[in-house]
C-alpha cells in the first residue's frame, strides 16, 4: 500500500459527504441532464478525496490530482530532491527517500516524460512483483481514451559508470537495460500471471479490464533512470533514441525526472 490507510473502507463522515455530493449533483442537473462548470466544481468540492480512491480500480494505489494543488510543497520536494542528487547518493537511498516520505509524485511525473496516458486515471505500484521472479522498482498504470497502459521503471545509480568516454551506454545503464529486457521476456510468456499481482490490489467492487488480462505489447513501456544530464552527449542520445524506437525502452537521467516533476508546478493532472 502507498498510504497509511485502507481506502476500501470509508468513514461514516466520508460516506455522508459522498451522498451529499451526489444529491447536490442530481438536484442541479440542467434540462438536458447537463452540469454547469460551477456545479461540477462544487460537486468535487463536497465529495471527499477518499471516495475517489474508493471508486477507483486500485483504491490504495490511486493518484489523486489534488496532490498536485500545493505548488509550494511541490517546489520544496523538488529542491530537496535536487540536493539529494547532488550528494553522494545511491539508487537504494533514492528509493528510500521517495518511499519513506511518500513523494510518489516524483515517479508519477514520468507521465509527463513523453507519454500520453495517465490523464484519465493514474496509479502507482512500488516494488511491483512479477510472481516468484522479479520486482520492478515502480509500475505506473495510466489511462487515456484508449484504455490502460503500463510503464515499468528501473532506477539505477545517479553516479558511476553511466556512459563511456565517447558517450556509449556504460555499465550502470547497461545493467538497467538488461534488467528490463528480462522483465519483457518474462511478460511475453507470463503476462497472464500478472493478474495474480493485480488482483491483490484490485477494488473488490470492480472487475479487472481486459488490458490487465490479455497481452498487448503496444500498451507496455519501460524506463531506466540513471546518471545525470552531464553524463549524456550526442552519441548517448542517438543510442537512447534507437533503443526506444526498437524496444520501447526509454533511458532517462535524473535531471529528466526533475524536469518532468517541475511540470507539476504548471499542471493539475497526470
């Protein structure tokens, strides 16, 4: 679970407020069943955030857009993360910083790193299990008008053997790529087994959509995060583009993560 409570269980007050919100919406429908922007805004103001979790596909992994409203807090997290990256830091310490502080939006910001899903529903899973075999550092599940899509994420160290002198991928990046290729190979043969993991998190009131049961590789992407912007040159970006084009694996540096997180200060959605 990402949070300190189980969003499959609502308090009496949350249930009452949800009923109040539904009554307000029902009593303010237009002649054709339409809702004015003012009514919609008031409806969302009355409806408790917990109900959005409760009604979602994965209540305890749902990312509510309201968490992007506090721009001062986002700026504070961004600066903390920059300071962390500028210190002697490892992949494990980065994971601990994100998970222990519940700064999941640092990872969720990857929805803005060239992907076109998440704005119709966003979910994050940490240490996502491939049954009995692997664990992804994170999985982002995002919805757009064409359904659900999956982004499996591997974090590597921000320092070390990131690239070679001529800009080719170094040992650290190659290690991350090897890892996600192992995931991809497993998924090719065992995607049906992922249902076991998704079922652990699923809303018991909602069935899993077909995207979670039938393999469609066009819905699956991978990201490896390693190094800093200074480690990348033109040759690195050539290699990065070729890998993304051929295998849908995106190699990013941690400054890309800062850039995408910075966008949250100008947007209110994933």
